[in-house]
C-alpha cells in the first residue's frame, strides 16, 4: 500500500473517532434527582435537565432502571384548574435549547418499584436517545432538587 494511502486511511480513522467522540458529548445532563417512593403505589418521579449541544435535533425516547418495572415519559398539562399527566412517546431535544424535567412539569414516572426508595439512596437509570448513544445517570433520591 502506498504511503499516501496509509496516511489517508489513518486520517479517515482519526476523523471517524473524532466524530464519535464529539457525538458522545453532545447531550449534557445535569441536576438529576428523584423522589422517594410515593405511598403504597410503589412509584417515583425522575427529574433532570437536558441540553443538546449537538449538530442535530435529538429526542429522549426511553428511560429504564432496574429499580422499576416500567418507566414512562410524562407531560404535565393544565386545563383550567385541573392538572393532569399523560404519557408521551418521545421528548424532543432541540439544538441549543435547555429542556427541564421538573416537579409540576414534564418528568419521568418510574412505576412498579422493585425496592423502596429513601432519601439519600442512589439509583442507576439509563437514558436512551433517538440519535445519541445511551447514557447512565445516578440520581440521588431526595425531597428537593440538588443545590
């Protein structure tokens, strides 16, 4: 193989690696926390802030944890004095716009908890995106957001 071919191949490999490394850092997650178990229902809510620093719109498509049998992305809606939740399939993550999952707003419901969650506990949670590689976060169970 000629020298220029080996150089071109090495450059291509480096460029592919760089693209992958840049993509791996394109979703920034901060302020991750979750509520203690809610009553006898065995549910909890997960909150976090997402920021898409990547080159294209993405979406949060699912959340899983071994601490819950099921999880759903929920949108909070207000109709007059009535506040309700409904499950949504995906949560859009526009480029350059922060997306907050917070109390009294959009959030992730963890249902059918496999264990009781008490203040101070940590739970591994996997976030799956439409484009971005999955990532695992480790929220602290608390009554209020982290400072």
